[in-house]
């Protein structure tokens, strides 16, 4: 056994759970204690400053400099009560995480003495260096200026000794360089469009809010074993490793008892989340060994997204205290389930109506039906945009792998609700229905509450499933920023609702009653969107063939999926709804393609290094031992006995030689393919070259290494194996 592997296993042997003591036995005593929420605003802000903040949150009213100074002073005083020494504008650049630059409150006063100060100017806007963040060609590397601006709708919070102020991030020239800016625009667009449609039914509805409940899946691995696997450290996944004799076949890990070390980690994570006002509620074992899930109560999309970014950061930091590493990669282990981040999305009105929740009378059920059918049309028309929104190097290993939704977008409604939609179309075609029957929907809609609440099943193979009062977009990757999917969904929904409203208005202008106009357009949309509805097994080969017959796309390659960000339909949504301008959208495409390219490039380099410097020498060393054994046999036995006894060893030597030769040859070929791709000037060509000519080598080289793992003596194998990585407590 290699020294690294030996010491990693030795270090693992003595692990014990840390004792975690909550600040109080009563959760409400410390929930939100590190958040500058409305309660603390009332305590630390003058009345007029508090009113200025709430008006900005609820009405979008600008905050003037005088009020900003008052708010900043109150925010600083609150933060100082928690021992804070620094502040930062916390933002979400186009990377895989968040960004922050910490500044102390320290300044020189007029007499030259040191004082602590935090002004409204520093609260509202700052100028961080933007030169090294992904920008997709919007600016040159030497152009460093960028701006962060306070997002008043997301409360400030304290982490350690730093006051964190959620902000947007834009270029000096005004283009968005982050996830939050377009997300806020998409939420504003869906609010406006959905409110206008709601007012066809209820004039009291003035706002519509998009809600998100994310479910975060992740793996834990012991820190010593993690550090002994360079591929895990550098890429987040194992680039080699033969499957364990036992992994998830028995499904005995799923919802099983949580190991004590993991429970201690989860307990501390939940405490820190609750201090930050993150309403985490659910924890459990997932299907694969050492895989787990965390889920919160639903929140407004913007806040929920901020909270998910915070949670991923907290998980990494807290895990190390418990001698774990958190793996957020979508497929850290080959052959076992990967990790997703289910996005549960809903729309709710300011009057308390869940627009995806069936009502108890024809009017509210008609509202429900209107939004349900518009979701069907939204997904049907924008399937490629939604596919692009969850495309990544990591997620490409997970989607369609009989563990996650397929790359084909479809919607599961449940048989009962689908039957109701079919009945509406069939009965609407009947000449026996009068206008009253149509407008009051005497079509079995009154049955909806009873049917949906109790008998609508779930379909884990559906990428976009209706689950009673929300839609669950199951295809997002575990490491992704939720904003990617939420921008696409809310922008596309806004676009679809605007088209629906325009169609209804046009019929009304032609003299058709409002109720009849709504009903006609719904019927047309139910018929048009029928191909996107699927109730069966999304994993099956039969579905792939059926989806092709329906005209649904099945995009498996990441660059191909990402290119759909700039197709005509996506542009009509993202540019048409003013989420991006042309420059910003093209820059997003470039950033995502470059990100994919770099991740495959890194994996290729790491695999080449491990293969040549770790695996091949180990295999050759074992081969030499076998050759030495053969020489001993030849010297000890007669030629006839030697031939009989040496046959299996010779076969093994040939097998090792074949594998070693293949590995060395394919690493050279992979390196050459990488060089060719790297010399391509166009970022699109590079991404496609890495997909088509570099990435395939990762699987073929791995196959040879995994065979060698089963042939070479376990005592000298250099890397921790799957049975060790997956079954540590």
C-alpha cells in the first residue's frame, strides 16, 4: 500500500464525532440572529430610515444619500454588537461561487486619529477589481473597473467578523457580470406579466412573487482520503476507480440512520444556517453511500438563491471542522448516483393565492388552469433554453444516467390532471356546450382539489414535474447557481404569459367575451403543448424514440446545449423580456463555453498526470514482480511443470502490458488533441473540440486504469479505492 493511502486510512481510524452545542435549546432564540432583518432595522434605524428601506423593498422607491447614511450607521452599530470588524459587498460573479472583498471600518478622522466609519456611499456602491472575473469578452483584462450595488431586497448578514451586503455586479460600461442582476430582471418580468393575467380574474391582485425551494444533494468524504486523491482535490470527482463490490445495490443507505459524525456536521451546519435566517428543515441520507440531502422551506427566489449560495459555502467550511470534505460535483463517483439540486418553483399572489394550487370554485380553478397550461406552453416552446440553463461539464455525467432526469425536457402532470386537460379539449369541441358551461368550466374542474391533493404521484424520471402546488425542475446540477435555471424559467414564463394576454386581448377586441377568449386560447395551448406531456419512464429507450417522433430535442453534448442560449426562441425570451441585451447574452454564452472547456482541460491534465506518474509506475512495478516470479518458477520446476504453472502469470503480464501501453498511447493522443484545441482562436470551436476530441479519452483511459486496479496487488495501489471512499463514517 502506498504511504499516502496508508496514512490516510490510519488517520481515518481514529475519527470521532465533534460535540455540537446549539446557542439555545429554543431555535427561535437564535434564528436570524446574524441577519439585519426588519425587526433589527426597527431597533437600530430611525423611523424615517426604516420606512425608506421598506418602501425600497416593497415599492422600488429609491433611497437618497441622507437615508443611506442613516441606514449604514444603524447597520454598522448592529454589526458591531456581534463583534464585526469588516464589511464586504457580497456578490455572485459568473464563477462557481460567490465573491467578497473585506474592508475594515477603519478610517482617519479630521484630527488624524483612527475612527470607525461606514457611510451610505460605501453601503450603496463600491468599485471592486473586475478584471479577473469572467466577462465573456465584454471588457479587456487590463480594464479593471466594475461596480457592486446594494440589493436592498436581500438583507445584510454577518459571517464570522464580516458584515456581508448582498449586491449586484456590473461592468464599468453597465453590462451585468453576475447572476443576481438578470435574476432580478427575470423576477420583475414574471411579476408584471403574471399580475396582468391574474387581473383578468381578480383586480385585487397587484403583485405576483416567484418562490423557490431548493433541495441540495451532496457527498461527504473523509478529509484524509480526499487529500490522498489528487483528482478529487483538483476536479471534484474521481477520474478513475473501479466500482466497489457493494455500493447502492441494496438501497440500504437511502433514508437510513445518519452516522454520528455526519449528524454532528449536519447539526452545526443547521445552527449556522438558522443564525443566518436560512430556513433549512429537512436532512436525510440519499441513495448512494455517503450521499446526503439538505432542503429548506420555500422563499422568494432571490433570497432563496442567496441562501443556497451561502449554504454551499458554509458546507465546505464546516465540513473541514468535522474532518470531511464536501463534494458538490454532479458525479463524483462513477457507477453510483450523482447529485442534483431540485428547484421547486411556484408563483404566488399578494392576496395569498398559489397560482399552481387548485382552488375550490370554478373561478379559482380557472386561474389555476390558466397558469398550468401556460407552464406547459412555456416548457414546450423553450425546452432548449431550459436545457441550456442546466448544461455544465459536471451535469453532463449525470443527466440521463438512470439516476436523474434525461436530457429530454418533458412535463409530468399525473394521469388525473392530464385526463382533465384532455377532457377539456374533447368537451370544448362539443356543440352541446353553451357559453355558460364553457365560462364556468363545468368540465370536471371542480374535482381538481380532491384529485390532486391525494392521488397525484411523483415521477422521478421527469425533468419538470408537477407536484401538487409547484413544479419541480429536477435537472439542475448540485454545484450550479440556482439563478441559471430560475432566470430561464421566469423569463420564459413572463414571455409566455405576455403572449397569452395579447392573444386574449386580440379576441376581445374582435368582440369575443373575456371568458370565451380565455377558454379558446387555453384550448389551443393544451393541444399545441401536448407533446411535452409525458407520464411514463423517462429512462427508457422507448421514450427517446417517442420523444423524437414528438419533435422534442435530446441534446446530450454540453456545447450544443449551450449554443441554444442564442437561438431565435431564446433571444425572443431573454432579449425580448429585457433580461439581457445582445452583448450580455453573447458574453454569457462565451463564459459558459469557456468554463466547460477549462473544466475538461483540467480533468484531462489531472488524468494524464495520475496515469503516467502514479498508475503506470505502479503497474510496471507489479509486472516486474511477476516477471521475477516467473524466473523463480523456471529455476525451480521442470520445463513441463513450468509451462503449466506459469500460464496464468504470463497472461496477467500480457494484460498489464496491454493496459500500460494503451494508457501511455492514449494519454499522448489526448495531449495532442488538447494542443490542437488550445490553438483554435474561436471559443466555440475550442469547446466543441474539447467535447468531441478530448473528453472521450477520459472514459477510455479510465477504463484501462480501472481494469489495472483489479489486477495489481492491493498492497501497492497508490490511491484510496471506492470501497474506502464510499464507506467511511
